[in-house]
């Protein structure tokens, strides 16, 4: 508060009237000192360059976990994405949308896993990544409309069974571009 009064008194001493000056509250000044505009722009471009390859399939989905015989949702917002890495391996990833942190990065070889809808769940849109019976991971779709659920499931299964060659977008990407 004292700094704001000092800055106001400095403004009164200058030639321009106070109403034409920009007066910045003190709590904004502290944030400005920590990260200036050029630093913010540099951080923005650094983040864009570190994103890596573009996902082949991406949609909003949350994780689920087993507690005894019950399956319960993890309430966090997330994103499921299937990415072909620079090593041409398929990466099945789950990222927390709030923190932006990648929590699961599973490397899946062709024919090792399938992505299927859980028909037993009637209250939501739950899908399972099934590793041929050895391991099962459950996800619930957080997209507002169920229009693209089946299409996303088909794309994931197609990419998991037949990964595209390096640099080749694959046949299913063309269909997603036409759909929207």
C-alpha cells in the first residue's frame, strides 16, 4: 500500500495529469518483476518446441482404478493420446489437463493391446486398454458429446495393430480431417 502511495505522489509531480497515466497496483508489479513479457514469449516458444510429435488420436478422458471388485473414477481431467514417437514406436499416453504433466506413457508393440468399450458400464462411456488379458487399464471419456467415441476407438485399434510408417500419416487421419 505504501508503494502505491509513493507512485501516486510521483505521478502528481510529473507534467501529465494523473488520469492519463497508467497506475499499476503493487501486487501486479511483483509478478512483472518475476517474469517479463520477453521471458513469457521465450517460455511460450520453448514449450512449443518441446511438445514432440503430433498425436495421431487425442481426446479428453479420465483414468479409472480398481478398488477391490469396484471400479472408481479418478476425478481429474485428462487427455488420452496415441503418439508415434521418433523411434516409430506407438506411445499410449495419459496427460493431466490441469497440470499438463504426462503421467502414463506406455509403449505398445503391434498386436499387443486392444482398446474396447466396456459394455457392462451403463452410466458412462468407459473404455479399456486390454493387454491380451495380462493387464487392463480403464478410462472414462470426458468429451461432452459421444459422437466421436466409436471413431476414436476404431482409430486407436487400427494404429495399435498397424502402425503407420515413419512420416506416413496413415489412412485413418484423412477420415478425421474430413469429420472435423
